[in-house]
C-alpha cells in the first residue's frame, strides 16, 4: 500500500509539541467550567480509585466476551455488549461502522485536544491458531483489549467534569484479517473527528504488571507471493527453489518455548539480532512455490522481493507474482514512545516499564499500522503472563494462551491516566466533526 509523504511525516510528529488540529471548538468542550475557573484536571489517584470500583464488573465482561468468540467480521454480539456499556456511561455512540465497528465519543468539560483509543474485538480464526483449532477463539487477547477500552471509557466518563478535550474510542472489527482498520478509516473516523493522535494496548508475553513500550519499533508487516514454474521437472524445481527462498531468512521462526523466551530477551536488547531481520517461509506445491515473509526494517521488502526474483530467474519461464504493495509495518515513533514510558514510570513505578529495541518476527501484520500512517500515537504491550507459567500462556495465538486477568485493571489505570494527560495538552488550530 502506498503511503503518501504527509502520512509518514504525520507519524513522526511529536505528541508533546506537534501543531495539531484543535478540538475544543468543534466538540463544544468549553461548557461546564466551575465558577471562577476550570475544575482541576484528572489526576492518577482519581483514575485509580474509579478503576478499582469497576474491577469486578470488567472481569465479568471479559469472561462473557471470552465465552462467545466471534470471527473477523462477525463481531455482532461483542459490539452489542460494548454499545450498551458505552451508552450507559454517557458516551455518544455510533454502531455499524466499517462492519460491526463501534465508535464512542466522550466529550470532557474542559477545552483540550481530540485523542483516539483503539481496541480490536475479533477472535483468532482456526487457521491462525498455532497448530490449528476447531473454531475461533480469543487466543490473541482481544477480549482483554475490548474490556480495557470499556473500562477506560467508564473511568473517564465518571471524571468527565475534570476531563479536557475529547476521547474517541474505536472498537474495531476484523483486525485478524487486517481489514478492520481500513474500514474504519474509510468511514472517516480520523479525519472527520479531527483526531490528533491514537493509542492502543496489545497483550504480550511479559510479566503481569509490566508494559513494553515500542517507540522506534513496532511490528513487522507481511508480504506474500508465489512463483509458478513450468517444464517437465517443474515440481522438483519448485522444491529446490523453495529451499533457496527459505535460505533468505536471517532468523528462524520460533518452534519451542525456549525459542520464544529467547526472542523476548533479544527484542529487549539494544542493537540485538532482531534489530534487522528477515523471517521467510516458502512451500512447494507441485509447480508452485508459495512465499511468505516478514522483515525489519520495512525498506527490506523491496530487497527480499528482488532476491526472490533473482532466484526464480535461474528457472526458465518462471513467473513471479507479488501484490502491488506489502502490508505495511507498524512503526511506532520513538519520541512518542519515550514520552509514554516516562509517564508510565512516573505513575506506575520504574519497574512497570520495559522498552523494546526490535520488532517481533513471529507476529503477523497489525493493521494499527494504518492509523499510525495518518496520525502519531503509541502501541504498547500489556504484560499478561502470570508468575511461574509457561511463556505460551502469555503469547498470543498459542492454544494455551491464558492471560492473567489482573492485567485488565492495570491496563485501565495506565491508559485512562495517559489519555487524560494527552487531551489536556491543548493545541491551536481547527478540527472537524465525525459523522458516518
């Protein structure tokens, strides 16, 4: 997918100092001032108190969503649960956005900025479960993501009188199929609302209570292609070509829990082996070679495509097919990640934050990349691994994925406090109003 220059520049804009579009005049956030001045801004202690009151209800919500997983594009029941809770909290809610997407708008009582928060709602399809599975299942943590976002909305709604600006909550369908973000963007949820930045959490294999900040890195995109060979020995030639294409890999995809532990350590190592990589897979089926790979940095996609074409050129008549563009990598701007890390250390403690210095090669594409190509933001891993458990219980897409539910309250505290700070930092400019 082509990304216009202005989108790339937008992603690199500092959250703390960008001259972004203002939202106060658009959303009418100047009402509700206390006599003699504005009420004091939302503080972390107030966020924590409200989050504690909501804890039991949020855990029950997560368990409800978990028992009823819905495949990408089929999130009707989950959307209904979200809608009911957002409306009960007093948000303005629009449903059926980009499929089963739900958009909730929370307007504060103080002037401020417009900030978005995204949560994905769909479950993992059987084919994407490690080892396969009989039915869709919440093995990527989207039930946690949805619950955290509902909790953040409820906390901030209870503190609305002290909240600045506007928070736009995007409950997105079809992340696993990499189509939901595009559908919401095409529906106008960013430009129409004057969204100035966007944030998200994703469950990750870190100890519960720890947040892994991704500034400067993120998650690789993905590319797929195929090579069609001809001739009487095409099947044998395809097998040889598949082996050669597989040899382009610089790292192996993890096969064991020990491999997963290793890449988690390497991802937190500055200038480690995952700072630059190619993870490739090629399978021969008769005369056809199916190629799929992920790489970092993003610019390596052209390099790998050229290498595949060079290898195929050794086989007369070989036809190489790639899509117009690879699905883009999700690149989280480094300055924004640094600001978030500082905020989390200040509010939750220094041990609550680790920093990633690489992208994870086993992860498939993440369509949050499409939002970050348009507005700056952050994407942070929420630790969900319980003490003493195998790493696969905290690693998305594994069949024994079993996140620690204590992560829900921690995610709500972290993101509610962060969003309240981000809306508070007023900027000058013009905004817009979002409508379907």
